[in-house]
C-alpha cells in the first residue's frame, strides 16, 4: 500500500453520532482501521498525513492522538480526509469543535491525555453484541463518573495493573488492555450519589457535561465570555454583598484572577468554569446558551479536591549568609543546577539580588560573570545550530531548484527557504547565495 494509490476504505458508521454518549473521533478512527484490517499507523502515515502535508504524523511514533478530540484546525483536516476515505459526509460532531471552535488546546472544554473507560459500558456492549467504542464524554477532564451505570471511570487494567494508557499510533484495540490484552469490561466500582460533598461535585460535573454534549450542536462558544461576566457580576452582588474578595475566597482563586475574568482579560480554564458552575448551582450548559438566572441560589461550598487543584507558590527555604555563599560557589563551579539568569538564582536562594550584592559583593560579581558567560555560550551554540540548519536547507533547496530546471538566484533560493519555514537575514542570504552558486557550479546535488 502506497500513498499515491487511490484508496477507499470500507465505511464504518459512527456509534451514536449525536447525543451525550456519542463516539469519539479517535475511537472511530481505530474501528475504521480494524474493519479494513489495517494498522492505525499505516492509515495515518500513508493515507491521511500525505494529504494534510503534515510530516509530524509520519515522523512521530507517539503522536498524541488525544488532541484530535479538541476539534481544532488540524483535527478538522484529519476528519475531512478520513471522511473522504470512508465516504462519510461529516463526522465533526465526534469532536468538541462545536464548543472549542478553532482554538484547539486553548479552547474551553479540556481533554484528558490518558484513556479512560466505563467497564460496565464495555460489558453491556459485549453481552448485547454491539460495537465496542469509546465515548467522547470519557475524554473530558474532571468527568469521573458514568451516569448510565453509576460507576467510576477506570484508568487501570484489572489484570496487569498497568495504568495511564495514551492514544498513539500503536493503539489498535478498544475494550482490551494494550499491555496484556486483557478484557477491560466488568461491573466496575459503584458510585453512590449524595453521599458527601465530593460525590455531589462529581455527579454535578458529569451531569453538566452530559447535558452540554447533548445540546452542543445548538450552542455557541462565543457567548461564553459575555455570559460569564453577567453571571459572575450578578452573583457577586446578590450572594457575596458586592465584594469580589469574598467570591474569590469561596472559589479558591486569587482576587486578581476574578478581576481578570470580569475585565475579559483572561478566560477561565475548564476546571475553574466547573467550579463556578457548581458553586453558583448554574448548569454549565447555561454558560454557552446565554440564559441568565433571575435569582441566584445560595452558593455551595466546593470540595477540598477542587480547592487543592490550584498549585500554591513555593516558599523558598530561609538560609544563612554562609549557606548562601556556599550555594553560589557551587553554582559558579557548575556543581549545582544550572540557572540562566540572576533572578532565578535569587528566587532559588530566597533573597533579593540587592541583598546579595550588598552582603557578598565579590561573590556576586563572580556569579554575574558566570551567568553572562553561560548566556553567551548558549547564544553561540544556538547560532551554530541555525547556521548548520541553513546550510543543509540551502543544499536541499539548490537540489529542488535544479530539479525544476530553474536558475539559482537570490529570489528563487529565498522563496525555497521560506517554503521550508526558514527566514534568513540579508547577511545570511549573501553567504547562502555564494554557497548555492558554488554547489551549482560543482554539480553537487546532495
């Protein structure tokens, strides 16, 4: 099988094309390859990647296929080419494109990097003779429960105890462990609702995402920012007495971040959006639909797991001046972790640069000279690597130009380098043009 052959794959119908429990695009891609008795890496490298013009699909064995669930521009090109191969009109609904738009990883709804599954769903599909598939909702971050069977989603194989599987080009099976090939179906761990604050939060997040995916084709992500500002400002006035500090403390976020949300400088992350939805008891679907509550209910307290999600700033350990001097001397002789700026050294030691310069002036001068020498060494190394890459690119460009039976000129060489995503300067172009003329004269088509 080669990339130049006109190949049409046996079509496979997506499982539950619409609705909250629809199939993910990765699962559909794996099932399509299996139905045609092909490996996923061969379909991707030989049939899809050449049409996309993206060499990364072909070079990387561990390409993160989970990013396709975001539904960004790359994913939509991938889906369009896959649809052309199987004769499907549109399978965009198997991704989160309706909610994230073209923003990809910077979108609103975040996706898990590792595979998760519901063992009860696998077991039910096997018993009733249905197709095994992975649901799109399983890949959404902070969805830990399958509300169809009231069981927790699993990440660990019950046979070999392997966990945190990634979707990559070697992924060929659904419902079986990629390590030991063991069956992943079963009863699963029972989820009991309304048991405590944590279970209420997990049930709220899973139910909200379920409704969100069920109505995603009618929602617009562009309304989110305006709706969020109106909901937050209204909740601060009604529930927190008009004090944003109280709202920030209730959500476990700094006050400055809440003000940035209100001023449209920063969009909240997916976990923050779920926390706001649970604390104010407003369905996550309403943030996308633009519907605003008339009266806000009493805010609910977040569980400790949600409050601990935000990483706290590390406080440096206090050291005495003899210890600080010894640490700086170790940095100077390269017996300590490398630092590329004086500020990072000061943050690591827990003192300001002014205090070091006043207390240890001689040591500070040696440290400054050492950091500057490391910066210059790194800069020269970067320049050497750039020069080598430009020379190799010039060789390939001359070969391509001569293959077209064109003349090697400054313009043709520059256009060819630009097509390789390189932008040399004027001084670099002079040296490259002379080198290209020499290669053309000597007939070196390497």
